[in-house]
C-alpha cells in the first residue's frame, strides 16, 4: 500500500467518526470507529514496518 492509500483509509475513518456527532449515543458509535481504526492501524503496522501508527490514528480522529 502507498501513503495515498493510508490517507484515504484514515480520512474514511475520520468521516465515519464525525458522522455520529449529532447522535444521542455518540460514545457507543465513536468507540466502535476508534476500535476499527486501531485494528486497521495494527494490521498496517504488521504489513509495513515504516508505517507510523500514531500518525494514522491521529489522522483518523482517534483520541490518543
């Protein structure tokens, strides 16, 4: 995968996370997106040793 792919995935996760902002049970949904982002970051880290996990999670909107 390329950096462009990582940016695309992070943007999609960030958009999914922000789409729940107006919902009453926001924590349930954002926790799910955060969990998905973390698991994707773990998989990408295993695939590419130069992958910057923290940068990806920040770009995904996950609070660290």
